[in-house]
C-alpha cells in the first residue's frame, strides 16, 4: 500500500506542478543540495550536487555533453577525457588536474558519492574550454562554450519563475520535496502528447498529456518493477488503480 500511495503522490504532483504554478522552495537534502546543469543551452543533468558552496556534477554526464571521449581507470581512480582541444586528466581525491600534461589546480578535488564520481563544475568546465555560472534562485548551473556564448549573446538559463529548466522534450520543476522531471512531447512549455514524469525516489507515471494534464490510461512505474494502471480525465483519476507485479500478475485494486 505504501508504494501505491507514493505513486499517487507523484501523479498528484504532476497535476499541480505542470498544469499550474507553484512557488519555488529550497531543495531539502540532509547533506547536499541539488542543482540542474545545462551545457550550451541543453539539459545535461539533474543529479548535480552542491557541496561547500560549490556545484559538482557526475563527470561522465559533463564530458559527454562536451563531446569528449572518456576513460576511467578504477585502479588509479583517474578520469581521462579527450576532445579536439586537448586531453584532460583528473584523479579522485587530487586537487591537481592536467591539461595536455600541464598541471592545473581545481577548486576542489573530485570525489565519489553514492558510487558516482563527481567533479567540480566550474574549474572542470574551464579545462573543457567552457565557463560555468550558477543561478542560486533556480538552482541551475549553465555551462557555455565561447562559441555558444558568442552566437547567443542573450543566452540565459531559459527558466521562468516556476520552471527550473524547460527544453523541447524536458521540463524540470522544483517542489518542496525536490525536483520532478518530465520527459516527452511538449507544447507551449507544457507536457502535451505522450510523456513520463519521474518524481521523488524515482517513482514515475506515464501517459498522454493535454495542456499539462494527464488524460486516458496512465501507468504508474514502481521502483521494484511493479506497475499500476488507471484511467484519468483532465488530471483526475476516474477509475480504480489496478496494480501488477513485474511479471504482469494482478496484485490489488486501489479505489
């Protein structure tokens, strides 16, 4: 029952967050804050974290966005990134990085958190030929190459008072409990067409949206692989929620 109620919270949030407006609140986290990262105007990650006042991002997501090929040596915990402008090397726990074998001091050393290696965004972006700025209100870090900045002199984080980030197929919103991410078809900055919303603890719902509201058959996706199906009209559930296990076997009905 607990997971069903949790999924119900996700679908309720999807209605209020994407169909209407909410007021932004600080992200609640016991140790780290969280942040959204964009690279040259494109969404990169909602897994960046804020530690000691600095933004850190999963290294592979950042390097992939910069079109760099990446290698990781688990024995030495060394990250090697190769792009047209040169080679970047960083090591977990070491504040000294290298660009084409020349030493460069990072703002802070890379570290591992929850089995993911994080690198300091600003100084690592510099090594990749880009610069990073941080908007504390929207919790958004924007990384831009010189070429992109010159071609888009009025570039910004592409946010409004409620959206943390809006792209052609991604909308990220902030709630009291963290971020909700929508991926799918959009229209005028709202979910429109088929899409999926992932909420707190990675619980998700998917279905067809019309002007930000779910309509028709909606599927709840639970973290253990189980799922639920219900009918929704204009964002309101109008049928029982039938739940199934990962193999498709019926489990229960929620009125």
